[in-house]
């Protein structure tokens, strides 16, 4: 089956992986089981130690698409002193 027309992400940030997992209502262990990998791998993605790649990257995209997941990244506001303030998107809870 052709993947033409499907829009899988080129990459996933730690925040995006965590947001997808929470959207699915899964623990790190639960997402790892769904993907056929270790919980430690999901933890490393969520902490930013590593990023998903290869087959894992494609699987996350497929899961997100099927779950109707749309991630609204945190907006960054320059505070004028070279630092950025991170603000949650509207309607997001602060977990």
C-alpha cells in the first residue's frame, strides 16, 4: 500500500512524544508495549536523551494519525534578555 498522502512527521521532540502518550492515555510502559520496545526507550525519548528514528518514527506517525493526534507546540516568547519564556498552548493543562 502506498504511503502517498499520509503525513508522517519528520521528527518527534520529547514534548511531542509525551503529549502523544498522554493523548492515548498510556503509561510509558503501555506505549512501549504498543510499539514493541522497552519502557526505557520511551523514557529516553521523553527526556530528550534520544529521538525516535527509523521504524519507530514511522510507527509513532501511524499511531498519531489513527488516534487523531494533533500537537500544538508550546509557544516561545523572547523576554528581551536573550531568554525565552515557554507558554502552554490554549486549553493545555500544566502536568
